[in-house]
């Protein structure tokens, strides 16, 4: 069943959302050639704990790290490693925290130094798909409307849309009902109601949508070895529209200013 959150729950969802957003942006600022994903993981772990939060991923079905660090053809659930990132790489950083009993989940794909135009476009379109998916998360729409909004944009570029992993409801647990696929048909699946909280997370591949999992049993890669990008926000459905919870204070102010003009 899908849990609608109370006003009090939403206050806590806002708090944890802003917390993980601040960590995400701090990590983005650290990404440069020479830094390792293990460095990023350790920084994230410290920032979350210093803020009084628990890194939700650690121990989740046995996952050993605070972030999922997925480089180039890795899609999701990548392990952190001591190897330095190289100019031209892209890295998806996915993180979640538990704070006051609620979870915030967010991801972004960050260029390492200068990247190719092909990769710049992949990241840009993934971010656009996320935004379109979020805008479809409205009272009385359906889950299929979110998937459709993402799919129709991604397909304009011929990208493979990962089907093996989806967005999800979120709240006291990281993964709640419903599943939110990044493809779908308008007007299908569960009806969206006020108070629902979702993590929407398109994963787009330059090539095939097919995935495989490495022998570490976690790291998911593209079957053809071509690059993949990932972006995720946690949001609350309000009567006024979707409210993105995983924005920093500064990002919230900027969005408010942009929508006022
Ligand atoms: Mg997620």
C-alpha cells in the first residue's frame, strides 16, 4: 500500500531531503580528476553522520558503502574504490540518509573535468527527464504519466531507458510502494494523491537498455559497455503540485525566484 504522509511527516521529509541535497552538492564540488570514489564515499559518510543522520545504504541488503558510485558504463549500485577518477569520466553519485525516522534519496551524474559533448548531452537529457517526471507527479495523475513523461523525452534522443531498476515510494523506508518505472503509458497504474512521496530516478544509456550485474553482486553495468547517466530527486505531492524535497536551501531560493518571473 502507498502511505500518504501527514503534515508532520512532511516536515521531517523536508528536513532529510535538504540534508541529503547539501551532501550531494558538497560531493559535486569535490569531483575532479584524481579524487577517488572512496574519497567521495568517506566524505559523504562523515557529512551525514556529522549532521546527525545515518547513511541509509550501509547495510541495506548488505550494501557496504554510504554512496553508490557508478562510473561511466556503471549504471547504479557501484562500489567505492581507491582508483582515481580521470578527466572525461562521468560519475553517478547516489546517496540516501535516514534522519528523524525518515529517508531522503537523491542522485546526480557529475562530469570529471572536461567531458565529451556526447556525455554532456546524456547528462543534460537525464536531468531534463527527471524534471519532466517530477512535473507529472500531480494529484489525480497516475504513475504511468510519470513514466511516459520520462520515456517520450529520452526516446527523442534514442537513449536506452533502463527497465530493470525503477523509482519508488519513499518515507519511513527507502523503498516503499509504488514502483515508478521510467517508461509507461499515460493514464495507467496507481492514481497519485496528496501526501505521497516519491523518489523519481531516470537512468539513461547511450546504447542498449540491457543491464548486467558484476561478480560483486551489486554493480550494475550496461550490457554493451556504453555510458549511462542517472538523476534522482525525492518529492512530495502537494495539492499545489510536486514539491522537490532534495534541494539545497540555495536551490530552493533560486527555483522560487525563477518560477516567480
Ligand atoms: Mg532511489
